[in-house]
C-alpha cells in the first residue's frame, strides 16, 4: 500500500542510442563473447544474453523497416537500446576498441564511448553526438592550441 506522504516514482529506464552497425557489432560480440575472454562462457559473462540479443535484433528489424532509398536504414538512424550498468560493463570489456564493417565508420570505438559515457552517468540526452564526433587519438577540437 502506498501512502500519500511517501515519495515514490517509477524506475528509470536507461538506454544508449545506437545505429545499425553498432547493433550488428553487439550481435557479433554476443555470439562470440565466450571466445573473446579465455575460459569464460557466455552464461558466465552475461546472464541475460539471450534477452539482449533479441533486443538487438528487434532494433535491427525496426531500423530496416524505416523508409530508405538504399539497402539499409537512413544514414544516422538511431534507436534506443535498453542498458543497465552490469551489461554495459561486460560489453565494455568484450567489444573491440576498433571495429569496422568493411570501409564503414569505426563502430567499435563509437559503441565503447557510448558505454563508457553511460557508466559515467552521462546519458544520451546529454551532448547527444559527442560519442560519434571525436575520432580516437585526436583532441575534440584540433583548432585549439
């Protein structure tokens, strides 16, 4: 029973905004995570891996349904992937720091930055494009001396 004088609120649903390349990388990592950390099984690393993998593919499917003129979703299309601290820490450990699908953008670096920002308490509403704007090993603004 909730009393009127008690302060309560719904739990906050936390997420990171990801694009299709990042979702495909997460799927690859989930599928091969037990091989990325020697001696660890996927169940030991992440108890909710099957739910996360379904969420990843649900978002890939939703992005693919968006109207587009090419074979994929519109450039820059993002979706919100539910995230918690435990899952973010595991993914930060197993996602490669640099990874590209062919000659595309470095989705490994961008997803790791998003996971790091999430763990630091910065949510996607705070400075939305920062994770994608700064390439690795370069200062945020090269014009500053």
